[in-house]
């Protein structure tokens, strides 16, 4: 698991994995270069509900609805 908080790392995540929107913290599960799941938190607070992204077969990510 990798936690991403810095502005530079958040920009890297958007550029490399194509996740959209604003977020304060991201949690990557699995390898950071090919994660199995990405959770985006609007606030730096683990008690908030994250937006969850999962990979497609081609490696791009889509938001999991109802996660």
C-alpha cells in the first residue's frame, strides 16, 4: 500500500494513471506503477468515503460506482 499526499505525487498519479478530480490523499494498493485499486480522499481524513478506481483490462482506470 502506498499513500500519496504531496502535490507533486498527486500530479504524478493524475498523469500516469489518468485519475480525474481534486483530492487531498490517495491510497494505492499493489505496485504503485500498476496498482490493483486506487482510493481518492477529498480530505486528509481516513473517516471520509473515498472515490474508488479500479483498472480495466487495458490498464486504464475507471471509477467504481457504488463502492
